[in-house]
C-alpha cells in the first residue's frame, strides 16, 4: 500500500525506537522478516501494515504515534500476554473471513461491497483475502484509526471492541456513548460534551456513533411526535424522520427507506436532539 503523504523512513525509525534497536538488520530480526525487507519498504515508500500492527501490539507503541509521530511517548498501553513469534502467528491465523468479519462490524457494514466502496478496493481483492486466508495489515491499520476500534480486537478478535475512554475533564460532562453496528447498539465508553449543548438532564442523554453520522439522543422522550427519532423496529435500531398520520399511524423516512406503520410497531429509544455529519 503506497501513500504519498507517508514517510516510511520516519515510520521505520519509530518502529525501531519502540523495539530499542538501531539497525535495519536488528529490526528485521525482531519483526521476523527478510533482512532486505526494511530497505525495500523505504525505497518504495510503502506501508508495512503487518509490521506496524505487530509493533503496536508487541511493544505497546501507540498506533497513532507510529503512523504520524504526534505522540511523544510510544509506550502507552499495558504489555500483551503474547509477544514475538507467538503474537505474529496469532495475527496471521486471524486472516481471511475472520478479519473481514471484524472489519465489517467495525464500520457497521453488512456487505463486502460496502467495505470495498469505502476503501476503493475491488471485490476480487476482498475475495482473495478469504480464499488465501490473507491478513490485510494496511486495511486493518486504516480501519483502527478510522473507527476507533481496538487494534487488538481488530487484529486478533480478543479483548473489547472499544478500548477504555479517557477520564472526564472537569470542564465537560460525560454521557454514555454507544456504537451503532448493523442495527445493534454496542457500549462504547463515554462521550465528553460541553454542557451548553443541551439543557436536558445529562442522565437522559446518550451519544450514538454511526458510520456516516452521530446523534445526541434524549432517552427521556418516549411519546413519538413529529421530528427525528432513534427507534427500534423488529429488534433493529435506526434513525428516522417521523411524521404523525391520522388513525394512529406514522410515516418513517431516512436516506435508505420510507414507509408507514402503526405507532405500536415502533419502540422509541429517544428523540434526536442534534445530528453530526461526518465528512471523510
């Protein structure tokens, strides 16, 4: 994977620093790759996805720091139980369908085509991952940075899908955060907000993070009225613009569907106070 904004030389230096080695030969040995691989990555300015994942999980180096150099200290997380070849073998054993399933869940997709369209990867390439039990390290790195899911979970399937959130600062209030994944709400820690954003009691607020949008929801509101609502239909959550109709019926509309049903067919989770649109 090539990236014109990537400086592979600096990336290799950060990986070397995390392992405490000073030569390309020593780095190749700890990564378990041929001795000429390091110089090839630098010459081609290519992203060594598997090496980045291995380094982050094995040394505790922060993934964002490895990629961008924006953090001072690379050792920010507890050491994992597995190290070295055992860890590498575990990652490689989680290729193909296993890692693809977690990639889809992280983005909230149900189809391979959605992932391919988002990352501009052909369906043939994704099918090759499955057929060859391939582990797409560069895609895993991009997904972890893009969605905020745990790199350990994404690479190995172990641990929680989302890491613990930072502690609350006194100038903000903390409310529950949930991740909408294929119609299911998953716990995702807390979300910090300026109390001026809403006068609603914070105990009634929930921040829900989706693929293209996020919503601040007032869960105290249960009597469906005209407006935007977060609702459950047949055990699947989604957001709809709702209009009340005569005869106890409502019309539900979102970018994907529009239909009418009875109010008894819908279980309100809460009223949407505002919507955040992502531009990526």
